[in-house]
């Protein structure tokens, strides 16, 4: 019996060899069917990503973004191809276009050209917050099978801080004290209004608007009115909710107006000359949304006649501002605070964009709902 057992053990293949061979075969089969499994519990779909960014015409900061995103895309379940043009020979030479299911890009209307060639795209990720240009693509906007996501959450904290800072800048009359310092004059005991318990209306109550509401509510005990297209239930940190259609009534009842609205056909110059004429006397206007939502002639008139105390503008209708812009004129030196679309820039911004993409890559590969999904019909 001992001799028979000995020969049986010699003829039996090692268990580890069997296991490795079987595992390799299983992985191969799953890769062929577009799926890679990690461990026992988690199965990941294979992603074929087209990373489209035109660095030839972009700033150095966006070239840094390319580096960050490229690192994020280096995953076992991701196969990505970087391209630097949206049409032409570079696109033509890409093989197996039907296998690509994801496009990662910046807010660029030329994604239309990519969608013509890559017909099985299911998800487009915009590395910016605003989607007004990318949604000019008819193939993206009108195809319900393609999900669009963006990076809107990365800007909410710095934008809310700018909104609070620029409001304090005018309410506490910082321009006056800067001028007295320049003149070497001393003026003491100047009465100044509080921001505490002021009425604040926030137009556009998405992720940025909610964060603005949190800051003004928790830090300054303000009364918050959330202004939305549809009212619904009371959103976080808001004391009241109003419809965007009631804009004239809302601006007449609040001390501070914060504009967080995106650029959509509905919001074009929604802050019109007539709306500015209804602003409360000595109110403050802050724009961290889009410059196209504001009639700047109407804003200028309201500032010059003293109806609006001051305006904090991170965005303007024309960017970059030409040197002949009115906002550089002496008459607006103490009435307008300009930050040149820079208030959402901070050292960790690119890392934040990378984290949103990273989370969504894992969710998409596992078939889970994505974060930061854009309503393509509404435009945000």
C-alpha cells in the first residue's frame, strides 16, 4: 500500500500549478469578454478611454492637468489613448474605434468630431466645471445613451470664500481705508454695517450655491434664500426658496446677491438692466457664476448711481478683459473688485479634478451610478 500511494503522489500535478493555470485561463476569458475580476467580490469592466486634450493651444496649467489625468488613467482596467487633435490624421489612424466607450476631455465643442468617429461612447467626462461649450455638440446633447459628468465640486470652497470675502470688502468699506492709507490720512470711528444677519439671496443653488449658503449661514448667521428654477423642498442651509422667475422681487428684498448661475440659453443676461434697477439700496452683488448672465451696462449704471454698493466679479462677459474695458476705469476703482476668473484656482485644484475622475472610473467600471452627472437638457 505504501508503494502504491508513493507512485500516485508522484504522478499527481502540484496543486499550485493547477491553480495558476486555471486562474490565468479565467483572466484571459474575462479580458476577451471585456471584464477583469479582482479578488472574489469585485468585478471591473474593461474601459477603453480616449483622452482628448489640445495642449498645443492651452496654458501651462492645463498641460499640468494632462500630466495629472494621465497618471489617474494608468489602471489595470483602463486602456487609454491620448490625442491632441479632435479630427484629422491623428484620429484616422486609431484602430478599433468601436471598442472605445469613454471620452475624457476639457470643455470643448469639438467633441462632436470624436463622437462621429467613435460611435460606442457611453460616458464623456469634462475636466472643467462649466459645460456650455461641450454641450454645443448635438451628438452629445441629444444622445440619452451618453452620460456627461464634470468636475463642479472642486471649486465650491474657494468660490464660497471669494463670495464672503468680496461681500465683506464692500460692507466693511475696505476700499475707503485703502484710499486713506494711500493719502496718509487718519479717519477713525467710521460706522460700518455688519454682514451678520443680513439677507442673502443665492442664485443657482447647486454644489457651489449650497457651499456659499453654508458659509454665510454658519459663519455670519445670515438669512439665506435659495433661488432655483424649480422650488421643491427647502435645500440645505436655506431659510427660504424662491423661483428664478421672481428675480426682480428677490433682489429687492435682499442685502447681498450671489450669482452662481451657469451659462445656458435661459440664463443669458438674466441680471438685466431692469433687474439691477430693482436692487435694494446699498446692496452688494457678487458673480462667481458666468459673466454672460449679467447685463454689464445695467450693472455699471447701478454702481455709478449708488444703488449697488459694490460688485465682486470673478467672471466677466468678455474674457480676458481688453485694456479698454470700463471695469479698469477710475470711476470703478472702489466699486468693482476683479479677480479675473481666478478665485477657484488653488494649489490642490488639479489633484481635486483627478480625484473626481478616479472615483468615476471605478464606478463606471463596476456599473455603479456616477457622481457629478450633468443634466444635458438644463445645461448644468
